[in-house]
């Protein structure tokens, strides 16, 4: 069986990464990673200004400082062998579907450093959220992904997520 060096490296990288619950001291690194990869979430249907998007993401994610200690949040981080955060997932566990009234978890942010893509890290982070959701009696996990981010959409579909609704936008004027 031929195992390329890239596969061996990816397996080693994943084996050296541990998933754990985030603490307040981790929030600065979580926010920085979210800002670092915001360009992958930008919609091609909108006028994009990366600097503005980064500021909006930073301000939006700053709300975690007061939310993280609440029992309705699941915030997990992935740390490499050097104890650096290389991925995170942020989810609310107490959302309610507006049509069925059923409780559901909602993934607000999943971020993995590009050098850790395709080694199973995103899957492990999502599995941590799914386990947390099941632990509080929630049987659905929802999320949104920008239509242009095919890589992410394919990843979620591979994990069993299905299209449920479509958000549409039209530029006026």
C-alpha cells in the first residue's frame, strides 16, 4: 500500500492535535483565527471590502467574551503540539427553529487554519458540538455557509448536513 508523505504528515498532524473546551483566556486567539479566514466566507453577491469584513467579524466575535461562560454555548478549540490554537467551533445550544419550535444547536463559526485543512480536524470539532448538543437533548444542529464556499459546503454535506433553506439576495439600484 502506497502512503504518500502528505498523508502521513496529515495523520501525524491530526494525532498531535487535541480538542478541548475553550476558556476566556483562549478568546483572543479564537477571534484572531476567525478574522484570519473571514475572506473564505465573503459572498460574491455583495460589494466586498476585506478590511471592513475583518472589523465586522472581530466586533461580532468579541461578544463571546460575555457569552462563553453561559451554559448555552459550546466553544471548542483544537490545539497543536506547540499548544497553539489551530481551529475552533462556536455554537449556541439553545436555538429554536422558527417553523417547528424544536430546539436546535446553531454553529456560529467553524474555523481551521488552512495548513490543517483536509486532515479531519474540522470533523472532530463538529463532532464535539454534536456531542454537546446531544448532551442537552438537542437533536438538530444547523448552520449557514456562503454559497461560494464550495469546500465548506461539501465538507458539511460529507458529514451528513443537508440543505434545508436557501437564503437569497438581490442588489437594488
